[in-house]
C-alpha cells in the first residue's frame, strides 16, 4: 500500500466500501501470481473514460453488476480498476483469482488491472499521466501485498483480443513498471502533494490536475 520510490505518487486508493461495491460471492483464492504478474485491460472497444471523476464510481458499479448479474461471476472480474484521474478502485484485491484474463492459466498466474478507458484504432481515450501513475501504483501494490511476479502483460497475450487497445503501447514500452514514473526522469517530485483523499472531489480537484496540467 505504500508508494513506490520513483513514482509521482498521485494515485489514490478507493476501497470497495467507498465505491459502493456489492458483497463478493467468494471467488477462489487458489492462485500462483508469483509465476506471472499483472495483466492490463481496458473496458472495451468504445471510448468510455469519464470526464468528471464523480462519475467513475458509478461506472465501476455498473461493471460489477454486469459481471455478477449478467455473467454470473462471483464478483467484479478485475483485481482493481484505475481511472484517468489517478484513482485505484479496489476490485477482488490481492490473493483472489480473477475472472478477466480469458484462460485458466491466465487467471491462475496473473492479476487483472483494468483501465477505465476504451476505444479502437479509430479513436482511443486519452491516456493521462494520472492513469499511468495509477497503473504503476497498482502493480507495486500487487507485488508488495499480493505476491505478483515481475511480469506486466496484456489481455491479448492470453487470448486473441484487441484489449487493452490504446493502453497496449504503454505495456510494451515499460511505462507501467513501478519506478518508471516522472519522478525518476525529473529527479525531483513533480507534484507538491501527498496522497489525496479517496472518494472525494472531482477531476478538477485532484492533485493530478494541478500537477500535470492538461487535466
Ligand atoms: Zn481485457
Ligand atoms: Zn476518475
């Protein structure tokens, strides 16, 4: 849960109770994440990122309802979900088997982190610095607290799928590796902020807004 050396550390964790999660129906905890690591997802083939962070929790609740009521799964499929405003929404969490990676081996050895973004080659949601920071934070968290191995891969590395779309280049170029954030490149902390307060405020009020510009 602690920040990783070398990252901008604007990510803010949003526990299940704060986004209004339905109770988990008890997915399996029989996993071996040390053999794999973290698999990156996006929501789907249409742009979906919410402009206003106040709308992100509702988006996560809708995904959970779709997975539980629609698909009949035991919980939202993802280990956690990250938004363009730099928040990390708790999903199944560490040491719980995901339902997102598409194969038995994928769900056995890999966690699943979903960016609340989407799109196709004709147009993707903008990948913000805050989103990348939240991915790095999530990966560090799952290594520290969930025994995740060093791998970071894509849904499309498990099965044939376009997922994670516009996030794919960031997986391949190492941008999601903990410690690869702007603090390392700049040599100083780029944001005069500590961690913010989970579940409060909108995009206009986040540390990422003031720190990165453009948001
Ligand atoms: Zn996916
Ligand atoms: Zn958000």
